[in-house]
C-alpha cells in the first residue's frame, strides 16, 4: 500500500508540474563546427548553445558561494541546476554528487552544447560545468565566479573525469525512468 501511495504521489507531482509549467521553447542542436560562439546566425538564435550563452552573459562574473543560488553568489552545481531548470524547464539534481549520475555517460569526443562536464580537482571534491562547444564550458569557478573555460587548459584536462548527456536528440533526460520532449 505504501509503495502504491508513493507511485501515485510521484505521478501526481509530475502531472501537476507539467500542467503548471510555462510553454516550453523549441530548441535545436547545432553543429559544433560553427565559426564563432559569440555571434550566432539569426536562424540559430534559439539553439541550445546560444540560449545557454545568452544566459551566461547575465551571470558572467557572479562570485562563487558554496550553496549559493543567486547572482549574489552561486556554486557550480547551483549554476548548472539553474541553467537546466530555468532555461529548459526541467528539474535536475542540485548537488555535484547527484549530477555525476544524471543523464547518460558519454565519451568526451561526443560532447555537444548542453552536455555536463565533470571534474575531480584535488582541492575540491567534485566540480561540474556545461559544455557550449569548441572545447569551451561555462561554470562557477571557486576563484573567479561564473566564467567560461577551455577543456584543453592543463588544469581542467588533468581533472576531467566524465561527460554526461542531459539533453539528447531534443530529449531532456531527467532520470532513467522517463524523459521529456523539448519540441512540442
């Protein structure tokens, strides 16, 4: 009986979430071989990459604050949580530990804009960022706040551990149990 109640509660919560959520945007995955990151073509302005970059510009320079979730201070998982939740209208984990199991694991060579990149630096137990293309990712750095970094940087190269596909083929993978279509 308790299991049935939990299942009904979860299904009810999902139904309420989607019935109350605002209309989702249409996104498209674009080719990583574009000439620039900062100057999108008019036809690409609603691409996953460009929607994320537009939001990044609003957060750029926001200081790091452990457990923070506002422009007064935010941590890496809070920033990733904000991007996926607010831009793509979906709830994802809030902690780096949970992000390490979100979506599906992919090879570094398969990275596309919107994918999660995960690190295990020595000074910090875990770190996450969001890949935006051309070997770049955005994240909340403990020393510089919200910034764009390069995966080729020796520090990030050394501490990189995995990539996770949160957005795949216009599907957002929230849990192994279900996924939500972005195009409607």
